[in-house]
C-alpha cells in the first residue's frame, strides 16, 4: 500500500486470487486517509483441463514462445483475447488493441489457454505478412532454435533471394516460423541430399531410372520458370502415359529429399536450372 501510494498508482489490475488482499489493503488506505486506487480483479488463465495455468500445461516465458516460432503480433493478439472481447472481432493490430481495450470487456469466467488456437492465429499472421518481413523474421529466429546457427551460416545473397522467391508458397503451409524453416529446408540442403526414410523408400531402381529420364526432358528447358518446367513435365507424362503425380513425386524426392514440399514447380523455379539438374543427376546415378 505504501509503495503504491508513494508511486502515485491510480489503478490496480490483478488476478482474482488477490481479491482477499483488497479488503485488507482498503483498511490500510482508510486508516492512513489516503485515496483508494481503482481496483479490478480479473479471472485467471487456466490450462486446457480447466485448472490454473502452470508449467505442466506449458506456461512458458516469452523467450520460449519466440523459440517456438510465434510472431510477436500474433502472440499479443492471442493474449489480449484471453478473457477480453470487443464485439465479434478476433484479429487486432497492436494499435487497435490499445484503442479498444477496456475493463468492462473482460469476462467473468476464467479463460483457457489453447495452443491449437494460438497456432491457427499465428498461421493467419504468417499468411498475411509480406514476404520480405517473413524473410527477416526467419533469419532472426535462427538465433533461438536448435541447429539455427548451421542454417544461418548458409544465408547469403543467393539463398536469401531464393527464400524470398519461395515465401509465397512456404507461408501458405506454415503455422509457425519453425514450420517455415522446415519447409525451406530444400533451399539450404547440401548435395548429395540427405533423404528422410519415407523419401529413401521411394527411390527404387525403377524410380531412379525415371528420374534420369525426367532430367533429360528438363535439360531441354532453357527459359527456366515454374510454368515452363510444368509444361515440360506435363508433356513428358502425357507422352509416357503417366499421371502427373507419378512424375511430380519422384521429382520432389530428388530435389528436396522429402515426400512433402511446396509446389514442385515452385521448387524447380526457386532452385534454378543448374541446381535442379545437378540434384536430379545425383539421385539418378
């Protein structure tokens, strides 16, 4: 009470577990004939099971959320909506939060921290972010994630340009910066690619022979873009009575070392002609 009075505190907003303190503190304010601050006691944040949020639920420091790949703006938006509402609005810019926030909008029941909802909101912010800002945030988060230093060492003018070119496709699939990093793996992979187990299982002798033929067909493409490489692969599939998927998946495995990736023709365009033909040659061998 004395500290708050000396500092000129006018409003106290705290968890409702401090409500019992308010009655005691009011007596001290009255006894000293000091003006009582405005006191608000708000519901606590609970875990998914309805009990008080604790470390066993994943109550983490802000640095941990950064390492998990959440954007600052998304985390602020999620936190402000825990127990507070402003009509039906779900998405708030920071300035909108400042302008709209008021105590009457705080609900009377405890909010529940929901990681799935936070991820979905973070995914929205990633999709709405401009590509260059995501490249910047991609680079900054590498200081806080496992193996980030090794990836950061591979950042140069070429890989940054490739990352920027791939970002429209990458951000559609990612809910966190960690997923964005995973999706961009193919840009930074060393040759010969280290294949994950699912990808390695697909590389049968027949598939390797097909990759060699695909490489020959792509060698004829000089004006290398997503559209021109797609046309070449569609023509190849048609001439060989194959479905496009039967062509796309071996390409994906050979170029990314994974069975999932951004659109394969975007991958071709991002990596460029020379790198693609070299990776295809590696896996056809």
